[in-house]
C-alpha cells in the first residue's frame, strides 16, 4: 500500500492520467476510457477524474510547500552558500566522533578533504581512524563547559576557527518515568541538550563574525513523539529540536546576530543499527520497527553540508510519514493513536 501512496500524490503521475482522460486527443482519450469502463462504471470514471484532480492539486501543494519550507529554513535566500566554502581549508567539529553516527560523519567529511576535529570521551580514536590525516582527535567531555572552552581554544590555536559544528554526541536508556534515577536524568540532559549550549557558545561566535557556518543537530524521530520506555530520551530530543529552532531565529534576527548566512540543519533518524540500540534491537524489531543503516544518516549529513544549505532531514525508515506531524494534530486524534499503540 505504501508503495502506491507516493506515486498517487506525485503530480506528474496524477497530472498525466488526468490529462489523458480529459484533454488528450480522442484517439487516446476514448480507448483509455473504454478500457477503464470494463472495470468501473461511467459514474465511477467521473469520480476517478475528480479524485485525480484532488491528487494533482495536493501533489502541487506539497511540492510548493516543500520548496517554501526549504526557502524559509535558508532565511529566504535562494542561493546556496556552497560557493563560499573551500573544503580542504574548512574545519568541522564533530562531537561523539569515536563511534556511531559521529564516526561515520567524521570519515565522510574527511573523504571530501574537510579537516575534522573529532571530540569524544575515549582515550583515543579507533585504530583504523587514526591514520587519517584529516581527522584530529581531542578528548573532551562536552558536558563540562570549561573542557569545551579549553578544547575550542586548542583547536582555534592549532587549526583556526571551525565553520562547521555537528552536535552528534548522545546517550539513551530505557526507563519508565517513575523509575528514573536523578543521576540518569542529569546525565542524559547534560549530554543530549545542555552540551549543545556549550559547543554553540564556544564555536558559533566566530561563525557570526565571519557570517559563515553550518550547525547540525542530531535529533531524532523522538523529537515528534514521546514513547515509553524512552520518554527521557524523547524529552531531550524535543529540547534539541527547540534549541535548533530558537538558534535559527536568533542568528537571522537583525536585532540579535544578523547572520542569515549561517545554515542550520536538524536531522531526525528513526532507530539505527548503532551501539546505542544494540541491546534493544530485538525489542525494536519485535515491535514491528526497522533499524536503518547508520550510513543513511551520516551520508545525509555530509550531503547537506556539501550543499551549503540548511534544512530538516527526516529519515523515518518504514515508520509512517505522519509521525513528524503528530504534534499539530488535535489531541483527541493523536492521543487516541498513542493509546492504540501503547
């Protein structure tokens, strides 16, 4: 069914069918209508034409909406900022860079010549990452503002001011709300949200001064829906999305930073096959959900940076497309769906 929905809302498909049934020469229109009447009545054919008109209109609306949405997320600037970047001279900071998405993103950026400042808590990067001359490791606890500022100073002194910041570091745990321990809550919010404030504070002022930069937030499909038993994790991803949106507003405001050239991207993957989900993989699959390849996420991030444009990237695997819109639904509808699911 899902494989039929997307083509149905493609105006190229619905428009071509509508044109063939209503505006094409009789030599094309009549045989097509006669063939369809073998399966549906004349009134059914009329309803089909009406349905195609609706599908065509909705399809055009979706294309226009996507275009305007992309335009809005780039501060209504039609031109990409890609021409301002010389990739072998650019510097990217990636948090949580020793594994998972962070590792793949670091390697992807380095493959395009970008100088990567890899931040993580481990003593050293995995051995197969160490020979890469484009990846430079800094052991840093991103939940410690003094450590972040020290690391930023070292990077700026040794390499220069980064033009790319990727807030990727994240943790998760399973727990019902009433069972959460204070230490667990503090840690997950420190890593998944508050650390973003520290890295933004350390690296973004130079971007504002240069009127150039790209800030990427690794959020989640959990930004849109809070599900047991990972409500604390969901809460942090809602906060990460909110921070991304608020920062975008402040950067483009003429009264605040007046730096609309800086791009922001927020990425919302569903469950991916990383170390974070390894021990929960069977439960996830048992609930009918999919573990996507983490390279889908890292490749999307790298492509977005190379485009020189900001945006919102939703990688929902086989999850329904409507999940990202649920917060805008009437509560009776979204609440009823949640009750059915849980």
